[in-house]
């Protein structure tokens, strides 16, 4: 039985409708006088903002345009929603369309969402200004929400607060989000699972069957949010092992 969702939530659909359309087609947009809206900054979209903040290759741009129709909110390297007023909206997890440094869309997995959540928490806890140092000419563009914002910046540290600068370890500007792949786990049923443990591109361990199942359950327990939850999960597994699971009330 597959019980997970297969499409965007109603909230995501509403947000997508209200965001400014920042597709690459905007490079050809003109005002009522026939002049280009972006002036000399034509074609900046789909080429510079995502991945690591540098220019992306044409294939990545094509992937972006294709994925925009799947009900996901496109975000920049700092997870700020593209098309929203500067620094006002962040999207993470399944609702967002984020890219790796190579320009490939990140998968919609719990591992990506968890790392994005921790990253956003650090941005907010450290007091970064999400607007960054947005260039004035782009900030005043007629395409509000489509300007290329600079990295989030600590205004206190920028003004010379040495205590704040020391707390940030000199990181006046926030670094882009970087996903670290720690592997994959897939439960197959019948006490078997597939497990692959890695750090980035370095694979450390790959197991299948009962050994993979043991690794899968170990990670599942460790990832619980509290000791109480871990105890409840372990107790439920033990009870099910001894008495079986009653499915008659489903």
C-alpha cells in the first residue's frame, strides 16, 4: 500500500500562483514602450542564480524549465523562493526545487529536507539578513521578486561588531546550502532492506538482506526526535515480534 502524496499540497499551489514568473522567457519581456524590461541584464534568469550562484550550463537551464511545471517552488542557493519579494520567503523539502553545485535538481527525500531545515535554522539563529546586498539597479527592477539577491549577510558584523563577527567565525556572508549525501536506505519487507552508507561521493558500506535491515532499523531509531519516541518505537517493534500486528481495524 502506497500512502504518500504524489502531487503538490494546496498551499504550495497557492504560493506558486502568487509568485512572479521568473522563467528564462522573461529575457524577452518588454514594457508598453517596447523596451526590454531587464535592459542590459537580459537572460540573467535560468543562467546565474541557482546551483552555487555561478553561471549554469544550458542543460541545467532546460532541467529547471521542465521541473517548474511539477508543482515545486524554485529556490536560489540560499533556499530563498524565486519570484517572492526580496528575502521574505524560504522554501525547503518536497515543496522546493533546489539544485546541487552541478546544476542537478536535488531529490525529494527526507535526508535533503532535514539538511535544508538545519541550514535554514542556522541562517535565522545567526541573524543573517536574507535580502543580502542586492544591487540597486536590480532591486528597483519592474520584475519585483526576480532580482538576483546577494548572499544573506550579517548587518551587525558588517557594521563592525567584533563579538558578532567572532561568533560567526568571520562568516560575514552566509555560504550557499550544500547537500551532503550520506547514503540511502530502502525497506523491502520480510525483514530485508537495502542499505548504502556514504559521505558525499565516498561509499563506505553497502549491504542487503537482513544486515541491511539491521542498519535500516538502527538509523530509523537514531533519527527519532526524543528518547521517549525511541522507546515507543522499540517497544512497538518488540510487541509486534511477539504478538504480531493486528490489521483488522484498518
